[in-house]
C-alpha cells in the first residue's frame, strides 16, 4: 500500500512539474504587433536572441540535433533551411523546449528573414 501511495505521489509531482515548465502565457500573436519598420540585422538584433535562447543547447561538438547555432553563417543556414524559424514559431513543439518565445522576439526573427538575413 505504501509503495502505491509513493508511486502515485511521485507521478503527481512529475506531471505537475512538467506542466509548469511547458505552459506558456498567451501573449497574443505576431499578427497583433505593429510592423517592424527598421531593417533587422544579425549583429544588432538576432545574435542576442540566439545567444540567450539557443546556443546553450545548439553549440559545441554535441549540439542538439546536430544543429550549430554559433555565428552568423550557421544561424543563417538554419533559418534558410527552415529548421530555425519553423521550430521557433511552432506552438505545439517549440524551441526552446521550455516554451515558445514571445511574439515580439519571433517577429524579429521573421523580419530578419524577410529583410534577407542581413548580417550588419
């Protein structure tokens, strides 16, 4: 009986913690934001987003999914191939795995693609 109660309690804790780390607050949608009128560049706008949210898992010899996101060339290649932008904008399976980035941050990444992946 004690084992069943312990297992049930442990399961409840795991489910609760999992839900706490993957739930996101509905902050609206990119379409609800005013358009970005200035050119978005990697050096000024995108690099800080990638460094803060992606490089921890996507760098070095054991980069997750073999996806290197260090440096302009790697980030641009990932964005052009669709790996980066599709996962960042995917509401059901987002990157980073802790939850989808805020709409304003995703808008910057999308605008960078629209502007032609400018470096600086």
